[in-house]
């Protein structure tokens, strides 16, 4: 009896389709970042954030602004949340001013039957600390990327044929740049239309995405490395395509179980971590896509380009 041959999907054959889709997402992301930029939270700009809950119907944002105008607080931004909450953003305030704001709101919106206004959250960060956090966030991302390149170059140091080991690291970084750019582009859109902010939790999400995405990519690369020793007579594109098919189920299962947990947290978790979890959801989906459809095909195209140069 002969064994039935396992079906192999030609990922590499259709790589131009995957490239086109990614280029479209990248173009949209760059356009969104250029036109609207990221809505930066007080973690990086400094300032005060207050979230208050009204026992009855939430007043109109203009009405809240008019009440606070008497305190000379400068530019005040009001963001409605749910049915009876509002987020107030303003400059860095002292504790005395903080209590004055609460007193004014309670005085205006309280009644004899209820307390009227309850403070849910209060955050205050000075501008100097905000700048320091921003600089440290950029440094953390840069260091993470450098160490990822070094690690992959070391891990694949014994695989120098037909593609040099350092090229695996560069391709992995290109895939990571793809993931980070699209994730930040989506948040630029969400920030413009839904006031989603980029804060220190967003940077934490990006670092998590870097680790998750590169792990998935390395799994495919590692299987490619193994196949190179066992399939020496095959073309490099066939070896890579075989590795993709062999790791496909593992990648999908890992991502699916991760997304189940993330969606559960997003739907039933606290309001303060929803944007953080959403960034992880987007990054997990994009990272899984890039590790399958972008990283390995790029490695094949780089090999083909080098091969054509050598033949000239």
C-alpha cells in the first residue's frame, strides 16, 4: 500500500499577492500617520486625566467645560465614556486644584438625593517625566530590535548556505517593522475617529508583539534550517515552502488560543486595559500573517536576487 501524499499549499508561488496586501496596509498606515499622527496620552506629554461618573445622565461636554472654565485651567478636553462617565484631560494640576475641580463638579451636578459625581480615576504626570518616559520607550524598542538581530544571527550561524545567517535576522526585522507599522497605523485611525491614545501600555504591547512575532518567524526559519540538511537536492524555494506547510498548523493553533484569551480580556476586562489588549490582538493577527506570508517569501526573493547577481 502506498501512502497518500500530503497536500502542500504553494505559499511562495503566490507571494506577490501577500506582498500586495501588505503594501496596501502599509500605505494606509503611512497615510494615517502622516495625516493624523498618533493621539499621544499624558504618559508622554504630561498633564492630568480625571475620569468621573455621574449618578444620573451625563451632562453635555460643553456644560462640563463651562463649569470648569471658572477655575482658569487652560485648555480642557472632555471625552464622553459609556452612558454616565466622562474623561477630563487638562494641564498638570496641583492637589489643591484637583480638589477644586471635584468640588465644582459636585456643586453643579449633585442633588439632595445623590452625591452626583464620583471620581473613578485620577492620573497626573509632569511634562519632564512625560518626556523621559517617551525617550525610554524609544530606547527600549531600539534595544529590543538590536538584540533580536544579534540573537537570530547567532542562532543561524551554522546555516550559511544557500543564504547567509545574518540575512535571516534582517528578514525577521523587516517582518517586525511590517507588524509595528501596521499596528501603529491602525491606532492612528482609531485615535482620530475614536480618541484611542498611545501611552506606556501601548509601548508595552509593541514590545510584546515584537517577541511574539519573532518567535513565530523563528519557528518557520528553524524548520527551514532542518529541511536544508534533509532536502539538499531541492530548490531553496521548495525547502522554504515545505517548512511553511509543516509549521502552519502550529502557528494557527498558537495564535488562535492566544486570541481567545485576549478577546475574553477585551470583552470582560477593565476599561483601562482595553486599548492595551486591542493592540495585542491586532499585533498577534498581523504578526502571525507576516511570519507565514511575508518573512519566508522575502528570504526566498533575497536568495533569488543574489543568485541572479552571481550568474551574471
